[in-house]
């Protein structure tokens, strides 16, 4: 039999399959990649057992748990655990603290199916704390540099070409601006933090000690950056990415119109997908109404509506360039120019895509 493990680093480095015995409500609040939720108790059963524990103590709660998870219910859950264990002989199981629920599942697997299956000592809490420590250690020990630039310069494209990049927007499944929502939803906060920490862990395991990040605000959509990382980002050196206005318009047209529409259509079909896509763009414009001001909002939103009507009628996206250009020149560029001026002392290099990539690769090589 393989032993229970406390080697959390290897579990995450090698994406070892794990089954999470916590109730669905616990799992939904935060989990890890490559993990499947096969709970010992469902939400209602867990609630009843928890109430019993508070009122009558542990033994009564255990007895109630065995009563609730018995007969066909027990058989079905054991069958699911057996299927996972047989499909993933190298895997592990865990509950919140690696305690009673894990022990019960291990006992039932052995008594019902003759399978000895190891658990993660300390459970979810220990795994989670390990990942929190991973991010904190990286901030304390590693070198970081930020990529800044006006909206639409393609900062994410540069990050994707670098081995030592941490794509915060990718982990958050959000493009970072008021128009940045994707057709698919964002991860919950804990899942975002876990995904970022595992990315850091794997890159450090390859010997990387310098990381490139996009210059972000504290919140990417609904996901908040880890506080220690965000605080560090207020001092990290900055590389400024430059591109022409026309290139930036075309890039935004591709990301926020063509590609976003395709995402919605792929998920919901042509008719409903386009309707949801159009609603998303209109909502995004509405979100910055106060910052745009009434006159400018009315003018740009009218251009947006005209562009959407033409896109729906003919499939052409050309009219979208009008509101994108207006939004860049009248709203985003002045705002970003102000931010750039406030950080000018930290800018150590400026250039186009090729120049910035070469500079950052050379910078990492000097590390």
C-alpha cells in the first residue's frame, strides 16, 4: 500500500489526481485543478450531521452520518470512489483537514472493495496553506518586472511569448478592462489564487526566479490579486509596450468583438449567442457611463448599437472601429497616460513588441 502523503509540492508539480470528500458547498467555495468532488455527504447530510455534533457531540454525529449514508446511497458513493481509485492508482483522497471523513472513506474502500487508498495528511486546509505560502515565498524571494502600455497594445501577446510570464488575466479568465468579461465565467477567488500559485510553483521548479506580469489593478474582473503580490507591484520596475493607434484598434476589434462573439456563439448557438454578445457589449459600455459623461456615452453607445445592427445583418464588423477609436482616444488613452506619468520613474525600457520581448528575455538571462 502507498503511504499517506504530506508531499504537497509533488502533488501539485505532477498534477496528481485527487478526489475531494468535502460536501459540494465546500468544494464550490474553492478547490484545486485535477480534482474531482466525490463527497462522503451531500450538503443536506453534512448540515444535519453538523447540527447533531453541536447539540449531541461527536459520537452521535458519527452515528447519524452512518445512518444517513447507508444502503443504496452508500453503495453508489463507494462505487464512485472505487471507479476513481481504479482509474487513478497513483492518486489520493482528502477531506477538509484529512480527518474523520477521509478515514471513513478509506475504511469503506477497504472493507467494501478491498482497496487501500492513501489520503493527503492535513487535507484541503494543508494543501491550501501550502499554495498560499508558495505565492508569499515567491514575492519575498523572486525578481518581478511589469509590462505596462496603453489599452490594446497587446501586453498579453508578449506575455504568451515568454517562458517566465505569469498571466494574471489568463488565470482570472478576464481581459482586465471594463469590457474584459469573457463568455465563460470567472473562477471563484480561491480557485484563482490556487491556479496562480501552482503556476508559480511549476515555474520555480524549472529554475525560474524572475517573473513578468502585466501591470494590473488590484482586481481583475471579480478576482483580487494576492495582497502581497499587489503591494509588490507598486514598486516593481516597469517595461512600457508601444504600438500604433490603428494596430490597437484592430487588436481590440479582434479580441472584444470578433473573438468574443465567437465565444458566445460557440456556447449558445448563433442566434442566442449573438444576442448575449450584444448585451454584454452594451452592458460594458453602460458600466462606464458615469466616467464617460452623458454626452460622450450617448454618442459612443449609439455608434456601438449601429455597429451591432450591421454585424447582425451582414456579419461585417467594420463599424465597430468607430466606437473603439472614440473610446481609446477620449477615455482610455488619457487615463493610461496619467497612470504612466505617475510611474515614469519606474520605467526602465520602452519599445514595440519585438523590442520588449528581446529586452525581457535578455533581462531574464542576466538573472
